[in-house]
C-alpha cells in the first residue's frame, strides 16, 4: 500500500482556505432553490434527512423496492419514496437527499404525470436533492474505474433528461475506504464541489476527530498531476464516528425505536422538550469542536429509513422549532449542497489538506478490508 502524504497533523501544517479553488467557488450551487442565509453568531446545525438504500445486499433489488422477503431484512423502498415525497409537498421548508437511481427510476416509472410534475418542482426548489446520482453507491476498491464511470453516467443521464440537472455533491457514505480516483475523476472532474463519506481507517478517524486537530473536514487534492484543479471539499459524516446516521438519541425511525419522540404538550405527562433540546445542544457543540467554522452537518437517516417519513419530519419540525427558540445553537433543514455553500461562505477558515487516498481500510486492530485484492483475482 502507498504511504499517505496527508498534510493534516498535530502541528497544524498544510492548512488552506476553501476559497483557494476557483472551480469550487464558481460552481457552488448557483441554482440552489433553497438558499443559505447563514447566521454567524452561533453554531448552525444542518439537518440533512436521507436514506441509504443498498442496491442489492441481503435481498434482490426488486425485493428491496417492493418490500418483499422481509424475513431476511425489513426494507420497502417504494414506501420510502411515496411517504417522503408526500411530506416534502406538505411543508416547503423540509428537505430530503436521495442517491440510488436503481430504486428511484423504478418508482418514477410507476408515477402519474401529476406526481412527476410535483417532484420536478421539489427538485427545482431544492427540497429534493440528488447526490452522487449513480445507479448505486459504488464501492471504490474492487470495481474497475470504467465500471464506476458507466454506472454513474447511467444515473446522471436520467437526471439530466427528467430534471435538467446533474448532482453537485459526492455522497459515498457506505464504501469501505476511498480512492483517489473517486475524489479526482468522479467528483471534482465531473463538476461536483463536495464529497462526504463515513468509513476511513480507525486510526485516521481517531486523529481527524480529535479536537486538537479539527480535521474531520478538509480539502482533498487527490491527483498529483491535476493538483488544485481537481481538489474538492471533503467531510466525514455521522458525527465523525465512522457512520452516516444521526447522533444517539435522535434516530426517529420507527424501525429503530432508539429515540424518544417529542412530547411537547404540557398538559400531558412526560413533557420532554427541554431534555431533548439540552441533549441536542450538547451533541452539536461536541461536534463543532471537532471541525472548523460555524456550520456542522447531522445526517438524519440510515439504511432503508423513512418508510414512515411522517415520524421523522414530525420530530425534526419540532427539533428545529424548539432548538431555535432556545437560541444556544441554530438548527435548520438542509441538503449537502446547502451545507457546502455555507462552508464556502466562511472565507476566513483554513482547511487541512489531504493528498493520496484512504486505503488500506481497517475498522479496528488487525481488521483490514483488503482480502478482495488477493483472494478473488478473477472477480477483480
């Protein structure tokens, strides 16, 4: 494996302003329907509702879409898209981020023209955001780069034909390790201005999430030959914990049942608004202390979440309302595009510089995800 030339270090060397990339700033979400009007006095917590829908894992793609064979794994993607679209139409402030075109195109073919017109308006407004935009969220270690290009093109062509848009954010949440090819060729060189993922080597993760380094978000200059022409703003997700879900206590999906919902009627027992708001502020400030600037992102979703989207949005509506009434931090519905635009507006902030790639990947001592390089040469 190659040795990392990461400029991030405890000494703070290798920092640079986000504004250094003219391409990055010149293409930053110029057509975003929901604009970012950043409050600068407090930490701004961007709530990014999303679902990660594996295009085949334990079940077939069609079983995942149609909600079949749930004895293996409960997942019903059609219901996710049905209920999310309904919730977005009910409230123009709400947002949602979606990726996997293998599922979305199945759903799209089944909709009447009235529904399709409504979805087009949601995309124009910036409420429905497509990130990555490929047929799936491809792995970055095993596939040949031409296959990565082809599957990305398949999804992007559909989005351009139906919505007149191409995704501006890379959203590689679930691959195990990340390649320079993904950052340079399939992010910066295709016009994307941001890249987010969860899984990096556990030792690197510990360093980047250390409050003394504040290196959980950075500039990734992945190509030695292209230099800053192919660099991209990059960040870790899931409170920099190696995941892409919300913080503990804020997972409002009925299939998880991990978080208490809001009980904001003072005439009933167990009124819990202050408890939830206090916990929100604590976790927001903890995360803000591990990156730079005044904006942080919470990934509000996980695998096959939002089958009952109302439950999520019911609680997030109240989360935003009561957190903002409290005033110690600010919460807002957001998308990855809005978030990157907010980060770029912080022109006084300098970011760590990353070169090379994020291989090999290990999620613990002696737990290296590299066997597929040698044990399956014909598959490779």
